[in-house]
């Protein structure tokens, strides 16, 4: 069964022809994962290099539609990786991409937007 996966944040089941409901990025890929995704089967999207300095990335919660920001510091050219985040409006847990060093030290936080 094909799943549409966001290239940026890795969110699955993106509706065809629409932007990712988690991060709003319109570019998506189709992956044939052969069935429902289990926690251990989740696709790990490629890391994207980021600009250095303070980052404040906006997201939209796929559960409640509330907007929030993930705040962290990044080094120039540092790769990103998906990390768990909870929507500050409804506490639905999803993933957001965070700079490698911030992910390793868990030095990132979520704010209402």
C-alpha cells in the first residue's frame, strides 16, 4: 500500500496534492511500505543541512490544526534529524526536524505560535 511521505519531516499519509499537514512542505514522495507502518518500520527521511544560528520552525498539528514553533540552535551546515514533539494545544505527539547537536542534547523546545 503506498504511503505519501513528506521529504522534510517524514510525516506519513500526506494527502495527495496537498502540503504536509505537520510541517506545510508541499514536496512529497510515494513509498510502497507494504502495509501499515509500525513504530519500528517508520521511514527515516534524509537529513537536510540547515543554516546556522537560532532556529524557530513553524508546524501545524495534524490532530487539532493548532500552530506551534520548535525552537533550537543550529551550527552552519549541520544536519537535521526527526525528534518527538508534542503540540502545546492538544499534546498530540508527532515529529519535527531538529539540528543534530540540539537533538543529541535534547536542547530544543516547543512554543505556541
